[in-house]
C-alpha cells in the first residue's frame, strides 16, 4: 500500500496516511483524526477514558509512525551526536536507547527525543520536529550521513501491564529479557521487527519498529495476540493523559522548539525544564554548552515543575500567583490532568524563580465553563516531585507474566 | 604544562605581523608561525621568473600613517619608490583620461565642475566613517558602556557632518556605485574608472547594493591625513612586510616560516596552543589566527569546539574570490596606445564604462571568467628597477573577474584564459605579447592554494553590509575574540576588512591585551 495518497503537487497533497491508517479507520468510532507531523492520526477511537485505562490496566497500542526519524551513520556518528545532544552519547551502548534533548547556540531546546544505537556506527534519532537543516549543518566537519527515514519505518507503541505477555504471544520470544531502554530484534512469522523497551507512558511498554509493507500484518497479529489481555488501540488524547502522569514533556505544550519561537524569552533551556540530569557538562563541548554554563552560574529564571492542585478541576492553562489575591503573577500551567490512577489533580507548570522550589505553595486561577457560564476559581497548588505515577513494573525485568 | 609563549600567531600575513609586533612591543612572548617560506602573505613579494619579482597586492594605499610610525617601519627599512601615484583611465581607442582633476576638466566639460565637488564631498562623508574603521566594532544588544559609547561616537561622527551631509551619507551609504555615479557624471570612462575602485576585490559589480559602502571605506582610509596615496614600497609590497617582519623580531617576536599549523589545541574550552605540521605541539594561552574564518574555525579549530549555529554562519560566510592576478616578465617597456611613458609610473585602469565593468562581474555568476575583463595595471619597474633585471620590466595586473569556482574547472582552462588576457593587453599595448618572457597567472584558486585562504577572496570574506562591522566576519567573532577562550582573529576577514591596512592586526592585538594574557 502506498503511504502517499496521490501524486498531487505538494501544495495540494492531503496529510500523509500511516501504514496503519486503514486499520485505524476501521476501529475509529468517531472518525476523529488530527494532523501530526504531516500525517493524519487518530485523536480518539472510542473514549479517552477507555483508552487511558487500557494503558494503565491492560495494553494500549499507539501508532507512532509520524514520529520523525533520522538515521545517522558513519565513523564519526558517535562524536557527531555527542556534539549535537546534551547527554554523553559515548555512554550509549549498542542496542540501547537514551532520552535526550538538543539545543541551539543559546542553550535553548530545539527538540527532545530518543536516540537509538543500532550498531557500532549507526544510530536513529527520533524527534518531534523535522530539522534536517540543523542536523546537516551540525554534520559539517564530521564523517557522517544524516538521512530522514520517517517513511521507511512503521512503528507501534505497545504499552501497559500486559504488553510483555501479548508480545510474547505475538512471537517475540525473549522480549521479557529486555531491560528498560534495551533494543532487541525478533521475528513474527518470518517478518523481522525491532523492539525497544521504551515509551511515552511511564508504564511497562515497548515500541515495535517494522517495515511499512508489513505494518498491517503485524497490527492484525498483535490485536489477535492481545484479544484476551484487553488490547485496545489508543489515540493521542489518552496518550497525553498518561504522559502527564509520567511527567514527560510534550513539545508544543510544555515547550516550543527554539527554532520556531518568534517572541523573545519563549524558548526554554534544559535547565529551565528541569532536565539538568540530561546535561553532561563534563563530556566536552556540545551545542549550547557555553550558554548553559553561564545560565547555571546565573541560576535559572524559571523552572518547569509538577503541581498538585487542590480540588478536582484540571488547571488547564491556569495562571499562577503567589497569593490568592492574584496580585503577583509567577507562572502558568502547561499541561493539566485529573489523574484517575493517582486520584490527584496534577499539572506541569512553568514557575518563576524563586517560587519553583519543592514544597512551594502557589495559587492557580482556574476557569470553568458550566453550561456556557464561565466561573473562576482560585485554588492552592503545591510544587511536588515528578513523575506523578511511576509503577515498579515499568522497570522490573522480566515483567510479571500476565 | 609550561607554556612556551604568551601568544602564538598563525600566519605571517601583514596583519599577523602587525599583531605580533605590537604584542611583542608590549612585552609578550610572541611566536608567529607562517606556512609558506616567506612572510607577508598576499602582501609579500615573490620571484615569479628568474630575476623578476612581483607583489600580489601591488599598491599600498590604505595603511594609516600612525601605524607605520608606531611600528617604526621606516627605521626597519621601509622606503617608498613612489607615492601619490596618478591614475589613468584607459580607453580602447586611446582616448585615455587622467583622473587628475584638471585633466578630467579638460576632457569632459560636463564633469569639470562635478568632479572636484563630488570628490571633496565624498571624501568628507567617508571621513565620518574613518574613526569607525580604526576602532573595534561595538557589540549590539549589550549593556556594556564601552559598546554604547562606541555607538554614540559613530552617531556623533555622522551627526557632526552637519544636516545636509549627514542626510547625503545616509542616502548613499546603502546605494550602489552605478546609480551614484550615474547621478553625478556623464563621461563613461570616468564613471567606469571610479566604479572600478568602488568594487575592487569584491564579488559585487557596480550595480550591487553596498558598493558605495565599500568605496566609502576605501576612500576613508586612502584620504586619511599623512596617507601615502597610491604608493609602491621599494622592493614591492614585500618591502613593507619585510620591514614589518624586522619590526616584529626587533621587538622580540620569533618568526618561523615554512611551518604550517595543523590544529589549534583546546582543553577545558580554552585554547592551549597549536600543533604544527611536524607534529610538534607548542603551548600558549592565546592563539591569534591570521587565516580566514573557514580555515580557522572549520579546519584548524574544528566544529567540535563550536556550536552548530556558529558553524553554520562560518560555513555560510561569503568568500567567493573573483579577482585574479597576472604578472608578466617583459624584456622591454610596454607601449600603450597613445599613452605617455610617464603615465606608466602611475596606475592604469581599464574599465571603459560601468556597463563594461558590470558585465565583467556578471561572468562569475554563471561560473565563467569574463572574456572582457576589467584591469588595474601597474609597471612597478618604472618606479623600482630592482624588481627586474636591468632594462627589463614587470607588468602587474589585477583582473576582474574570474571566479574561484570556474564551472569548467581551472585545470583545463587556465592556459586559454592566460592567452585571452594577453590578447586583451596586446590590444591596449600593441607589441606587448612579443616582449613577454614569462607569465604568472594567479586565479583565485591559485591564490587560495598559495595563501591558504578558503575562497581565494581579496578580503578573505566578502565585504558587504551583511558581513560588515559588528557582524564581520560573522556574529560571535566580530570583536576579534571568538567563542573559544584565548582564540582570536586578526586577518582580513575581521574588521575593517581586506587590503594592506594592518588595522585588523592592531585591533586584534588590542583585544588580546584587553581580554587575556
Ligand atoms: C589579487 C589580489 C590583489 C590585491 N591587491 C591589493 C592591492 O593592490 N592593495 C591592497 O591594499 N590590497 C590588495 N589586495 C588585498 C590584500 O592583499 C589582502 O587583503 C591582504 O594581504 C590580506 O592580509 P592578511 O594579513 O589579512 O592575510 P594574508 O595576506 O592572506 O596572510 C595570511 C597568512 O597566513 C598564512 N597561513 C594561513 N594558514 C596557515 C596555517 N595553517 N599555518 C601557517 N600559516 C598559515 C598564509 O600562508 C598567509 O601568509 C589584493 C588581494 C588579491 C587577492
């Protein structure tokens, strides 16, 4: 099946369809599709709640084909990547994955993503944004090739407490041996797939990478294998809920790529996003290092933190204040959720210094629309540890056999 | 580890030498490392045929008097074979035009009044820019008082011109030379010659925006008090750079020629020295590069020590040389059609109209060399017989335009181009070809190979608004310091630009003293 709908001129081209599109359309009860990185993908299949609970209690399957993928190859690939991203890529072993961010000269985040080491000199960089221009300019002086392979790989996230069982059932023998961030290669009735123990849910889960022409075959076998373990296709709304619980950042929600900000001060450094642990100042030079060293010496002006908000009304887009009176504005909520699993009203927020310390109390201004009448609530919130939800099963190897 | 020197300078072009001499005078232990066998870079003099010597940069006209004095170059042997050399605009038909004011008046009554008035005003306007050319570029968007004061000074200089001149400067500064000249003069020969000076060395024809700026800069330096005008040092431009070399060594600097720097050493984000071609490492906390930005950052330092945005700017920095150089060894004096012998003591321009010149600059856009080149010709032996065996002569010609990246490649095309150039010269000076004993044609590619500047550009990096002053050669390296601590630039690509000026070297030395050691 062709991924591109037609050979129309580019400005008339509709959104691309992933190789799972036909299957997704069959399962979609709302025909609710949204644009994601140039593809049309499902927002909700049935209800966000049902899909959310599939991930937390059984297994959810999410089509992540539109995730932008770059293949980086060559004798200098490791050195190139070490210069590109903030973490120490020299520590990434073959068949391992690392989450990282990368910055521009000002130490502001261009994107976050996962780096897969597929071989001695071969990596995949999976990201939210298309950025071949930056990746190629970063390659000046390095013996590497950088190529976008998004359309050459189909991918499914299989996430939830029963995911390992289901994948074993599918024929991925030995998948239970994969530790978090491990990569393994398997065959499903002779079709080779790659699996990594990675995901965006903070739960036990895997991502399965396959050739596009085998996508429907794998989908069908997977759904069959999981039938008795509550497998369910999930859309981006449910994924957004679970990632907030896991404390993962969503580009365009929690930060904007520095390449696409227009206004001054809208770009974010990893230190501001609380990703200090991703920044390795000792590994030698990398993009943005000098700016980050200076920022660290100055102290960050704001920080992305977790909030525990009073009440049960999600604090969507709420402005934050020092006091209930709302006189001094000190930040805003970027992502909010009533967490069904934690039974807490949680949020991710950008809070100005010095109010971002753990335990700080802030006030959130929440607007509620009740039958077209807007009500305003000032509720207290506390800066708390992230992630909000981190079950042991996400790490246990081998996972429970269920 | 013990440092061997306080400062290591990569390259003994005239800027590297100025920088090294000034730092040594301030008591720094300085090493100047030059890749070629001789010092001077493009401002050196070389033997291109047995007994015949030529200088790639053949006319000295930009270097401030104060710098020559400060370095004691005359005490070190600098002499002038000629100063205030006159210019003649050649016409193919032999109706040449001397650019002396009275001569212009005689030749073109229409331009008689306009020429002196224009020159006086243009010189006045250029004068307002002069202080800016002799000072480090202010940084934009900082809170530092030094930057604000520098910007205020610049504004003040322009304001001081008075309202009418200030308006005129602001009106013309972004213009192209073609329109400005078209507005003021009628003689095609006069306009062609003036436009030649406005665009010399740049990859910008007279109709390109910003060519008034390059012309103003040239005029600002050339018209400074005490300036020599167009001058020829004894022994060629090498006479100047030899004196500079002596000044540097007299001040205690060590100069090593024939020694290429392979790499700049960095540890903990600081420069620590250089590695030579021999593999030897020399340590110093400061390294100043006379090489162009691409060579310095991409080859010698390496992108791994820089941020990608900066590397991108360096990579995009425009440096496509289109100026070639021709040196002829002649067994007799060339006889230009209808031209007095004394005019050969001066400079000859062949740029018979602005349209002709514009077409010459068109060719490189299509990867071609111009079949009808514009020329700047000198016969240095007229003023300095030591440059050739007795009774014989050297003809030195700047050629516009021949691109570094000739579409057909230079390997198979150079001989044909050389023949074409000789034909063109023969047309201007019949009998010349017969007197030619040896030829040296230096295309921008040859210049790149010889002087190690990527692109083979006259100014190392194009001199245009987007690569000017606070953004020259690229933002982040415009104040001689670079993103890597201890690494500085001092070559033609830094402010104020190319030409045998020396201000780049002086200002870089200032920056080194202010920041480090
Ligand atoms: C054809 C032509 C004609 C010109 N005519 C004139 C003129 O008439 N009048 C005028 O004022 N200007 C003229 N110019 C411009 C002028 O020559 C240059 O702008 C000026 O000489 C540049 O001086 P510099 O010291 O900055 O660099 P350069 O003269 O280029 O010197 C750089 C030096 O660094 C050395 N180097 C580079 N890399 C290394 C390394 N890795 N290790 C060791 N050494 C290294 C090179 O060998 C070179 O000696 C002309 C330019 C050209 C191309």
